[in-house]
């Protein structure tokens, strides 16, 4: 189970609402992880005990490679789980579980743009898309091709 300690990793939240945001995000992410394990009982080797990326201060975000300038990580509304299963099982599973993501209230960065992690956030992106393209460079790269589990 992901905890606030896992999420903040010793960083002090900038605003009190960042703790509230992170609490809600982790509630939803823990529901997602629980369902993933139920669907993949042999996935004990995939450890979600540590986030690949949790909360970021503006200073940390500024030096994080590939981070969006207005990342939801800075408000406690986004987290990344590493996909350590070699077959990219977690990210593939995200692609085929849009109804669950909608039910839980999570949005996912297009997994083609996240080669070793799954980015989830508890607020919709500007596009409102459940699976969103992170920037114009990725939009050009995917060229309008629909997301498919075969691309992961």
C-alpha cells in the first residue's frame, strides 16, 4: 500500500492542500494497484512499495528530466509507478482498463510516452482525455495513431 511517506519522500509540501491532494491520489492509486494484483496474482515481483516519482517541489521539478513545467506532481495530484515486469504488464493493463480508470477517477499519460513507468493523476488534463498525450512533441510522434496495447 502506497503511503504519504512514500509519496513525499522527505520533501515538505509547499501548501497544506498538497497533503489533501496526495491523500486522495493515493487512495485512488491504491484501489488501482489492488485491482492490478487481483488481475495478476503472480505479479508479486512487481513492487509498488516505492513510487518512481511522487511529490515534487518546483525546484525538484525544474531539474527532473522530461517534467512538465506545470506538472501535477507539484500539487500532489500525480504519481508514477515503475513497471518492473519486463513485459510492461502494468502499462499494458492500464490501456485495457479504461472503465476502471473512469470509475476510480484517474487519468493516465499515454503509455507510449512513459517507457518504464505509468503516470496517473487524479485530475483531468486540459484535453479531458482519459489517456492523454503529454506534449506537442509526443503528439507529432504518435501522429494521431490511436493508443493500442500492441504499442506498449
